[in-house]
């Protein structure tokens, strides 16, 4: 997996919890199997949609053990190793590499928010420690530290393991174009994010894939395949059916991802540690109506 080019839908695997808030290991295994059966080209996490900031160091390692083990080499696992400093990030990255992860992804330290020189030093430390690809996640604050196209190009040019980017600064599609123009062939590919809501525009601008939530992996894989096949009208029709759900996800994020996975029988509980709690009764009613158009698209 380490030398394969990453392309397609790489879902962010959520972190299932029990109703008491403990890590649900069996639910995590089922989620991995669902993503693979749905045709995911790779698996990513524990990242923002995995509620990584709420996990202990031990839980992050256990998460990676389960996901890498359950994937069994069927698709590359991109380990999200964002940490408060380069030292714990390097330690987690090495741990992931030893497990068999296909690569790592990281934002700059999400509490320190280093300046450009500090961002360079952070990725330089990761590059020196690893023999697998690094994907830089360029994400808005307050958790992200946005980086310029010029800095990203330098990182890709000077650090051999920095091979992919995930661009999520706004306006994301334009940023993908600007970043591609800056980095050129010094980067193996740029992924979009933001839950896939700009997927059509990203594809047109040259993105190699998207890293969305994992709850509709099967539908987004179908959408990506239509784009790859040049069936642009069919792709837009499918995308338009998903738009109400995309809009709803912008409001409630992980709560929607988990509720849909629960409804699909993949996880037992939609409990989340992230702030905001779950969906209220009116949210549930709205989701019910939205899913009437989306559920027929599910194939797993």
C-alpha cells in the first residue's frame, strides 16, 4: 500500500462510543468493514470527524490498532497524528508506521498555532522520522493553522515524505486551484474535505479525491466513480439529491454522521464526546425527511 497513488474517496472513520462514553471497539470494527464494503479507496483517522481531540493518547493508539488491523491491507489507512507538539506527533506517527499504516495526516500543532517557520519545523520533524507518505491538512481556525500556497509548495519540494495535501481553507475550491498552481508536480495530489459539499468543483479543479465523513461512503464512492467515468450530468443529479443532507451536516456535523450510522445498523449508539450533544426531536424529524430521498441510494 505504501507506494500506491491515493485517489478517490478516503472517508474519515468516526469513533463510536458506548452510551457511557467509552470507546466502542466492536462498533469501530463494524465501521471499518462498512467503509471497505462501500468501496472506500482509503481510511483516515482519528481526525476531526473522529473527535480526535476528545481521545486520550492510549485511545488514539488503540483506535489505530483496530482500524489498521481490521482493514487488513485492503485499503491504505492514513493515520491522523495532529498533536500539541512535534514530539508526541512523531511518536504517534512512528507507532502508526510500525502498525502498517499507509501514511499519516496532520495539521500543525492545534494549540500552539506556529508561524510559518514553526510549521516547517513541525513537518520537517515528521519527514525525518518516517518512510511513509505525509498528507498535510490545511484547515481553518480555531483548530487549524492555515498555510499559504508558497509554504505548502516549499514543504512538498524540500521534504520527500510530504506527498499529499488536504485543502480545507475557504473558499476551498479556489484554494485547491491556487495550491495546485503553487505546488505543481511537487505534490502527488490534493484532497478536498468539508464533507464533500464542494466535490464537483474540486474534481473539475484537479483534486484527486475527498476525505468526507464515513456515514454515506457508498453513495460518495458512486458519485466519484461517475465523475471519473465522465458522466458529469449523472454525477450532478446524484449530487443534487445529496445537497439537503450536505446542508444539514453543516449545522450538526458529527451528530448527523453518527445518527445515520446508527440508523444504518453500523454503530449501536450516536453518543458523541464533542460539544453540542446529539440531535433534538426536531432535528430528528428533519433528518427523517431528508433521508427519504437519500436512503434509496444506500447499497451496503
